[in-house]
């Protein structure tokens, strides 16, 4: 359910963009995404009396880049958002190698997988390269293809590539899976 809630701003962005169509649709879609992201953060606060850090960071990036898009009537700013998010993730994975005793990959999957430190470092580096590459690919598509093609890539391409990469990682790690204790 959390994944669906986290995806609501992008779903709303996509729907508004496709329904309105035309060159001005990006601005309405951006405003909608900002509103929905703010609503998601607000509802989360109302229900649990705490902020989800990831949702708050995404809202902040969306407000800044989406706000610039709307204020300056220039779609290039919103097109940078997926790259900024991907690069933040890539830097976070990379930095986790030196902060704390475990890589971010090991913190995420270590409870169910008993892999040697070298495997965790490789996996962490793979996620770093993936996110940095995904951000670069977004920039290429954003500034060399049409806005409609970029929106489709942003919604389906990044999700598809992320799922394919996660499945490849899971297959790679299967040999290290730990049997659940009863």
C-alpha cells in the first residue's frame, strides 16, 4: 500500500498530462503532482503524527523544481526532477559504504540474505551505477525527445528499468538467501 501511496503524485501527473494533452499540459500536471504530494505528506502526518522522510524529500524536490517550472513557465525544471532523485539515491548508496558499519544494500536486504562483505559492496556499487545511469538517461530523453516521450519514459521506462534491475539483483542474491527460522 505504501508503494501505491508513494506513486500517487506521479500517477496524478501522468493522468492530468494525458487527459489535457497539448503543450500546456505539463504545467497543469506539475501543479497537480505538487498538490497530490503535499496531500500525501499531510495525510501521513494526520494519520501517524510523523513525516515519512522519503515523502518529505520528494515533496521538497517537487516543490522546488515544479515551482520553478510553474513560476518561470519552463518545463526543463520538472524534467530534472527524476535525475535529481536518481542521483541523490546513487550518492546515498555510494556514501553508505563509508557511513555506518554496513552498506545501504546490506541494511535493506541483510536480514534475509547472508552474503559476504564483498557481495554487499558489489551490490551497493551496482545500485550506485544504476541510479547514476538512470539519472543520465532521464536527461538524455528529457532534452532530446519530445515532452510526451519523456513523460512516458518517466512513468513506464524508469519503473520498468528499476523492476528489471531489482529482479536481476534478486536472482544474483538468491544463492545467499537464508532459510526462515521456525
